[in-house]
């Protein structure tokens, strides 16, 4: 696949645990250490960058790699299969010598989504931000093609939509740096967009994610904007320190003119954990916050680290109060998906690798102010932890946390399954995968239909 070992040494995103894998693999009846919970019946899928080809190894950045989905199928205490598949944009299909797909593109943008994978209205969608459409996958991870919500999507889409667990509707905030816009989009349970709001925002801010409460859409307009680089003519994000940092409050059923913008200190947010309304009318948000980001064109691993904060938003007073909760560097915050938009007690994050310490997963008890860690063995790694309830009516932390990890003893990946109520005890099961899963981004548990 045209790998250049010297470039891998120079570019950390092409070597080590970031290094792309070169083959698609299918393996059945995977070996398991421990015991898989019988209640886990479905697929754990995770997306991440895995370029088929890199034209400029020295200039490659992780965020720009072609998407690859890694999936494990669990049922009846068994790990039935593992698959990894590239998302077939036209460019990927062409590189692989395959027939190109047909379907609508938004303004001609053709990119293999590399950031997230979610299920909605019977469709499994690979997701990315910036104006490209989601791509639909079949149950065995083959690409069906671009998905435009049955012709109703007004523009591109988001890497981080939120499914409201109370009505099943999908909410997203989409932006496009090439033709600057910001849109709030709501899709009904039939898979069609039923509402969208054009939100006037100066410049071209990077809005990787947003937050949703029972009343409001929270918009993060922070000092990272896209600008044209004369070296290649492309739009790249950059830190603009004198740009005001604002949090927008858009009523869920309101128009753009009803958005209130509240100023806060300069910072950047990729990933909120959750947001909810309090009885006193204020809003609580938990999120991973960076002091700054993209103050160099291609940030390297470890250049910037985020820490968990709690923001208290007062719509009446027009204030945002920030409270740091932990000094540990963390990312990829998640909660029980049944608690999205409402009060939650528990949250799960990945602790970043720092000098002398490998990565870990952390479970926070946000009411008590305590935490537990599952730390990987020396030389290992672990990605985002996804919470799966043990049953529809189970308690908030009664369930399992699933994540891909790297086992240095085998030089291969594994799916670890932790009991959320006994987090620090380590995995109740490890599914041994046939190869390495490169470091990646976000995933979902897609349960079997009852």
C-alpha cells in the first residue's frame, strides 16, 4: 500500500499504534479470555482514520485519513466474528480497484467518513464533519453508499449527532468550511429531516460537536476557525486567540434569532460528555476542555491535552461558570445513552498517555466526586469506552463498558468488556482479535433488534 518506513519515523501518525493496517480481515469464533455477558447481543463498531494511500507522508495528519470500521459481533456469550472494512468513498474504491459507488454528494465532497459510526432509523452510518455526507453500511460493514436522509438533508452532516432517548429523534449541528454555514438539523424516527435552522455565525468556526438538553441546543463557537492556506489552497483549522469564545443557546423549537450568545474564556472543545437542565433553570454541562488547539497547523500527539470541566450556564444571568474537576488529561467522554439530555451521575473517559504512564479508562461518579481507573498493562493502549446497559430498565451504571485495546504481549488488538459497577477490577472478558486495531476515534454498540 505504498508505505514509506522513513516517513513513518518522521510522522507519528503513520507509525507505532497509529500505523494504518493494510488489509481487510474477517475472522470467526474469536477466542475469549473470561466470560462474555449473555446479555450482550449485537455489534460493537468503531471508526477511525486508516488511509489506503498517503500522497504526502510528511504532511499527513491523522484527522485526514480514510475511514475504516472495526467490528465485533457478540451473541450468547460468544464472539462470532471480527471484521475491518474501509468506508468506500469513490477515492477509496478507486484505490482498491473496485467499481465506484453512485449517489448524491454534498457540493461534490467525496470523503470516506473516519470519525464515528452510529445506527439510526434502521441505517448504520459512518460519520464525519465538514460538509461530507454520512455513508451507509450493511450489517457486515460493506459500504452501501452516501446517505442523505432520503433526500431531505439540506447540506452536510455532523460527526456527533445526538439521539434523544425520549423520542428517538436525531439532532445534529452541521457546518461546512468550504461554503461556510452552520445548520441545526433534526431527523424524525422515519429517517427524514423534519426541521433545520440556519444559524448565522461570523467566519467559519470548527464546531466538532454540540450539546443537547430538554430545552436547548448548545453551540460551541470557540477560537478555532478555518482559513485558506496559500501553500495548498485548502481550508485548515487554526487557533485565533483574539476571537471571542461564545456558547450559544438555541431553543430546540426556536428560530436562529432566538439564539442567545454567552461569552466565556478562550478554550476549545471537541467532545462534551452530556448536558441537562437543572430544577433552578440553569444548565450543567460536563466536557473535555483544551486551553487551545490548532496553534500549529498539524498538532502532534501530546501537543494539547484536555481536562474534565463542569460548566454551569445561567440563561437568565447570561453567564457561563467553569469549574475544573480533574487534573488528569482525558478525552472521549461518554455516558449511559439513556441519560443523554437529562441529569446523569456517571461518566466514562479515556485517560491520555503521558510520560511514564500508559492510557487508562476512568469512571467518574460526578455526584460524589470520586473516580475509578482501569489501567492497561505497560506498553498497551485503550480507546474510547462505550457504556452498554445490562437491560432497558437497569440502573444507570448497571451494565458494561466496551473498548478496543492493544495487547503488547500478543502484538494485537482485543475487545475488553468491563463491568461498570466493578470498574477497577478489570475486564470480565477479553476478545482476542486477529490483528492490531489502530488508534481511532468513536464507536457505538448496536444491539440486535428484540
